[in-house]
C-alpha cells in the first residue's frame, strides 16, 4: 500500500497515511486539529544513497576486459 502525504489547510501540518491506490482523502481529518479534507501533497522520491550513488544495473566504469 502506498504512503500519501497530506497537508492540513487550517494548521498547515503535514502527515502521512497508508491508502490503496485510487482511494481519495475525502474522509480524512487532520490528526492535529481535526480539520476535514486535507490537501494531498506531491511527494518527491528519496534515496538513502544520496546524489553520488551508482546504478546497480551495470558496471560502474567504462573499462571492459
């Protein structure tokens, strides 16, 4: 199940929810202030390796023997 991020329109706090794909947030309420219908955020992908990581799909150098 994917994790979706929401931001409360009233208190502006961000929280996460596990939801099935295609399931809307119409019935959600902010866990901090109780405001209904928080705004769904667009999340960016994050990697624990950082920007200098190499791909595991092939060799890391151009030298072949």
